[in-house]
């Protein structure tokens, strides 16, 4: 009886992780494209500690979209 409950909780946990991941990646993907960086850089938000460095990088770097020729 407990086995089926455990597998149900694992499935719910997996779905929850996918939803949270999508809720984080989609806005950062869009942010990267708007600032002139490739969209897949938004996936860095899923990596612990790298995500903090990535946020600081976006906040304080010169954006390619703002460069004047």
C-alpha cells in the first residue's frame, strides 16, 4: 500500500520540478534575447550558484543590444 503512495509522490515531485523549471527558464530566456544574448543562456538559471552569478552578470554587464556602433 505504501509503495503506490510513494510512486505517486515521486511523480508529483517530478511534475512540480518541471513546472518550476519552466517558470524560471521562460522569463530568463526572454530576458537574454532582449538584452542581445542567446536565449539558451536562460537555462543557466537552473544550476545552483551559477544562477546567482548569471543574475549578476546580466545586471552589471554591457548588453550587446545596447552597444552603439
